């Protein structure tokens, strides 16, 4: 997103309505987002669907 990690943590841009939901497990300490969805959101484009989860 082009901002320092500390700024990201303090401003919490991921808490804005419309930002893609994290793909990390519920209750995870570290939140993860899909790169393609985040890039599309930041470009003002519709977010692509996530691929189907592959069983482990």
C-alpha cells in the first residue's frame, strides 16, 4: 500500500468499510489479505472472487 508498517497498524486502513476481508483463520493473531483483492480495491476496481479452498 506504500505506507510504513507502523502507519498501517496505527491507521488501520483495513477497517474501512469495503476493504476486502482477511483470508487468515478466525482468531488468527496475524491478519492476511489476498493480494489480488487488495490491489483491486486500492485501484477502485471490483475485487475478484477468492479461489475455492483446497482441502489439505
